[in-house]
């Protein structure tokens, strides 16, 4: 019997949105299907409207609501789901991270099998044979991390490898920047465990034709036997067509791999390996539940050379020349990518090295398995491309850090392009065509003529060395004219690709974007063979019908039904001519984003928010593995709400508020980590503000929004106020009445505030003797609960010769009110602070903060709350304390004592989002400490979030991710600037609350 409603629970903590207890009624049309699935499947079965919206789109231009979602726990769950769906005649669609660009992770009316929540294990590694066996939901970067100890890696490396799954890569036949060296996924897929359309489980591997093993398989009376017989027949009957129609390219993933399923193995035997056929089939032939893949050795070192050209076509002419050298990658980026990166918070720093006037750059990589002397190799290509060629400059990168920066820029190209302001966007639909590299320059010139004929332009980037150039025409797909232009451009470009003996898809697959054009590429005979192949594997056409291959009508090959009939790239668009969205009046300024709805629509579905190995975004997903807890999921739900796809008042429902919005911790990681800059924290604050206006607010929300008042009272009553929560039953009452978690350690209050201490002590550096003057902002936590970092900040600033004042008449920054959605209160506090501080700032004072979230409130959110020159001036004069010391190198004026301590540094997520968290590391190192800066996400406390009873488990689970990173660090002492972070870290068993970095600076004063 299935276990109903048992959700993903790391370490016994319930981190699911379902734990909030809201009803999740199945969509009536699929209620019976959902009920039957729950009787057979152990994993989650989600057939409510939210699940449909969350899985209706991927990283493409397409959107179609599925029937519902199943998160299988194992292969038997997949078998059960396929069998039940078949009984109900509902299609099935396996899905990985949903980062696909052609719409192949989207299926109207399908049962989506989300393989990422549970089926993500690495089952075995055989270093000697260089093979790994794994489940399909395993993220590729996670696989490579596990393989690193053996000096191995999985060769195909798509730009989305930090969230894309290996199973998705197999379904798509993915590859990446190193295809000139390694080829594509089908070359590395050796064996598979696959659930067929009838629910049976088969093991695909090399089977020698006409051997006993082969005869035993085909001698059976079952689906597997029929498949083997049909595949062999189709290959033998179409040898001539296969030889003629499949292009001779390193990358060609259009259609089915009929040209690779029968081959001569290393022992000289003719074998059939259905694994090769499942690769690139996009879930239309079966559901992969286990894969054995071959691996390659990982080069110990690499080097990059970025050759800069003043002309795009000249760059293309250099591509075949680059392939004459011993290169492992040849990539291209154009000036549009550079421009958008320069305007992005998260990527601006990586484009600094690009010389002015670069129209396009060719990126060449060398690795130590091919080249012995990197500098000599680069000198040789310098001579060829710069001294004797058309490049005008070169950027060489030998260190891992410098290379990583360039690769980050290259891998961000796709989502960066989608951040283009306005409705016209560089959309993916013909971006994946591949031609022989020698013909690339001519192809690009002809492509530009097609674009000119249609009155548009495009952005260019990607795998030039393999002839796969991602060219994205800029169109407005919210208009009928733009949609028809898309179709017309595709017709013209596919003709052009055939003239160059190319492929319509070199890595991104067919999906909804290109299936329509596969008959043009393969001709009538092979197209008929594809339909026969599909029917052999899936007689009822219930596995992702309409992708890769389609039927012309009910009388065509296949079942007597409408499934799989027709394919039109203009259907099931995410936007389309009928799309409309509301542009609400907002309390915050959204002009820089083009408006509230434009900021929501900036989410292109690329799925960067599902990354778990680095960066900040998205901490709740990392702990829950739920799509609703990603930035993409929240943006998709908001878009559905403002476009009328959800009922009008759904956005104000308890479920929407609590599952979609309140599970966002407001870390702001998406502001920088999301390549299109979808600032969910800002969107959340705006929607919560509107909700408070419409529906009112609870007592707990008001208490937390005004935590400065509560803290002031607590300090005035200390130490008695600290005893209140320790009274018998007090914590249970607090949880029952205010919803404050009984198990969370609560902050205590000090009777002498930071302001009180400073009034008694006074400044030690007279204003008349100081070149720098600072207002140290006394945030509520530092002022009333933990003044030590504030005192340390005063001491360190004064040691640097700074005159310091700590005024007691300033209101709180408004951070708490802003985060809770009380924007009028936040604006009032912001206005009062600006009025008080602007004269000081105009007189040369700076405003310095101990608490990072308050610093960022001044630096970022004040500009959304207030207009005018004075708020901008105060914002520009606001700094975190270590940021202030570092920017002016004031710490170099300080006499530090010799310290041999090693520190583990956990930066604050708000400062990471605004690229300000690195300052503390620099100052600490100059003060004599060794510092290990963690690549960590939010701590999970996030102000009030970790105190809220319903979020306690999720907060703890996020915290444990941080704890693991701290445990792996060589540091002796962990330091963190955020008060919430220090509280979370202090709640670890056997650990005390860690110090603020400025406290360690104070301790290092000579």
C-alpha cells in the first residue's frame, strides 16, 4: 500500500510546503487518475492547480498545463505510474530540472514524472573501467564532484550542468563546450534500465546480433521482443537513407538515433544497443530509471585564451583555424552578451576584462592532456590570430579563478540574453542549428540576411568549434506578427541549414520548437521509419506524444486516437498573442525593472535557482527540493496570478501567501544569482503590502515588523524580560498564541544598550583631528541584545583614526517592516532616517552599519521606497563596517598584532546579493588572520523566519546545509556579520554563538 502524503524530509525535518496544512484539491478532470495513482505510488502525487502551474513551463518559450505531477521514489513507482496513466489513457512525461530550451519538458495533459526529488543517487563507480551507475535525477555537477576523487568526470558538460540532471541530458542527448574534444552524450551512455510503455522494466546494453542472447530476447512474445525486431528491421531497410540523411557532424540530435543503434563494437562484433536509441528520444520511447555511463579522465590543468575581434564574421572565419590547434573547447560570445553582463548585478565583474570595441570573442581552451606548455600554446595561437590574423587583442587566463570567471560569463549567456528589457526578447527556437565549422562564416552571413528580411537582429554565442552557434532572433512573441515571424524565420533557416548539410538541433533537442521540421530534414522514408519506431516502443503513443515525431492524422501510423497528431511550433507558447497581464499600482519603484509585471516575466525558466552547490539562490529549494520553493516556481505562480491564469483573488488566499510568498526567506540571492535578476524579495514585499491592505495583518507580523519597539521595551525591562520566556509553559503559550517556535533559542536583552554605552564613553577620536567621520547606526539587535559587535566597531574605527558618533534618536532602518510587507511603515522610517542623515552626509559623514541587512536596506531598498537626490546621497554613503574599512583601506592605518588564527567566514546573503560580502575577508586577512570564505547560501534564520513555528523545520534544514560547510572548513573559528546567522550557528549542539568579524578585528588590535 502506498504511503500517502509522505514528503521529502532531510534528517527527519519536514521542509515541504504541504506541512503548512493547506488543502490541495485535485483538478476535477484528473481526480480519478490521481486517486488511482495514490493507491499504487509511494512518492508524492500532486494534481492540484498549483502543481499544474509549476510544471507547465521549462526553460523554453512554451507552456502547457500537465494533468499533474508524480515524484517517484524508485523504479517500481515509475512502473506503477506508467501503468495507471496508461489505464486512464493519459500521456506520461519524465522530467529532470526543466532547464530544457525546446519545450521537451512540457506536455499538455501529461503525468509529469519529476525524477529530481528522490531518484538522484550515484549507485556505483568503477574507476578502473571508468564507469558510473546512477539514477536519472542526479545533477551533473554533483556527479562530477563525486567523481573528482577518482580523477574522472562525465564528459558532456552543458552550460546548465549546475542544475541539469544526467537523466535529462540522456533524454536530450546533451553536450556542452567541450564537444570538440569529447562529443555528445550518446557516446557515453552504455547501459540503461528503462520502463517501457506497458510498465515493464528492461535492461538495454550491447547485444550481439544473432547471438544466443539476442535470440532469447526476440524469441519472446512481449513488447521488448517486438522493439528489438522492429529496430533491426528499420535499420536494415533504411541503410541508404541513414547514410544520406544523417549529417556528418560532432553534434546532431534531431530525430531518433537510428544511425547509432546498430554498430560494430571494440571486439569487431555487430551489436544492437537500444541505449543509444533512448538517448535523445526526449521521453517518447520509455522512462529511464537507471543509467550506466562511461567516464573520462579529468585534465589536471587548463588554460584559456579569449581572442577579441572587431567583426562577428571575422570571428567565424577564425573558427576552423582554431580547430587546427590542440584545443579542448572553442566558444564564442558577442557584444550583446557582454553588454547585458555589464548591466547585471551578478555578472558585471566578469566582463571587466573584455577590451573595448570587442564585437565578438573566440574563447579557446587548452588542457594538460593535450598540451604540455600552456604559455607556448597560447603564444602560438597569439601569433596566428593576433599578429597574423584579424583579432586585435587577447585575454589569457591561466589561474583557476580567472578561468572560472570567463566560464561563468559564457555559461550565463542564455539567461542573460533573456534579461533584455521590454517584450521583444532574443528567443530560442532556431538557436541550436549546427553546420560544419568550415562553413560557419558563410552561414552566419546568410543567417543575417534572413534576419534583415524579417526586420530584426540577433545575439550570437556558444559552441563555434562544433559548428553549433546559438543565434537568437529578437522578436515579440506577445504579438501575432512576432509569432508568424518566428515561424517564417525557422522555415528559412532550416532551408539554409540543409544547404550546408547541417542539423536543425546540435544539443538542445526537438521538443515543441523543432519537431515540426524534422520531416524536412530526414525525408519521407526516414520520417515513416521514425513513426514506425515510435509505435513499436509506444503502441498507444502515450509517452510524451508530439515530440521528436508526430502523426499526420488518425489514419497515420499509430493508434486510432488523436494523440501525437500534428506539430506546430506556434502552439502552446508561454505568452502568445492572447497573453495579458495586470500592471498593478505599486508602493515600490519598479521603473528600473520596467514595471512589476516585467520583473515577474523576466523569469525565463532556466532553473538557475535549482543549483545547490554554490551561490545563495535558492536556500529553501536546497532544503526541500520542491519546485514551489524555487525562485522560478514563485515567479511562475505570480505570473499565473497577474495574467488571469489563476482565479482573481487567489493571490490573497492563505495558501498562496503562505506557500508561495512566505516560504521565501528574502535572502535577495535571486537579485544577483538569477542571470535575469528576478528580485523575488522585492516582489514578495510588494505583494505582501497589498495583501495587508486588502486582508489585514496578524499580531505576530506586526510584532516582528516593529521589532525595534519590542526590543526597546525588552531592554528597558531587562533582566526581568529575559526570564519571561523561561517560565514553565511560557514557550508553549508563545507558540500557541504568537506562532513562535518553542524550540528556538530566543534573543536576550541587555539593560545597557549600545547607545547608552557610547553616551557614557563618548568618542575617543575628536572630530577636529579626524579625516573620516562616521555615524555608526545602532540597529535593534546590536543596540538592545548584543552590543559587543557595536563596541568592537567603535574601537576598530577609532583605531583607524575615524571620528565616531552613535546617535540614539534615529528610527530603525525599516528592514523588518519591509521584509514583512509593511511598506508604508518602512517608507516612514526610511524618510525619517534620510531627513536626519542627509545633512550629515552632505557635510562629509558616512553611515556605517554592524548589521548587514540594515546596511543593504539603506543601499538598495531605500532607492525603491524614496525618490530624489537626498535618498540617493544617503544610500551612497552607507556601508557595512568592514566594507567601509576596506573601500578606503583604512585598516592599513591600524597596528595589528600577529595572529595565527584561521577563520571560517560565512557572509551575509544580502551583502552577497549586492556584491559586498568580500570586504570582510580582505580586512581580516590584512589584520593577520587566515580566512576561508564559505561559498554558502542563507543561514536559514532570515530575521524572523527561523522563529516562526511553521518555518522552524525548514529553517533548521537550511541551517544544516551551512553547518556541513562549516564542518568541512579548516577554520578554527567561524565568524559571521549577520545577527541571524550568528544565532543559527550558535544553536548548533555544543557550539557557542560565533563572533562578528569586527569583534575579531578588535581582538587583533595591538
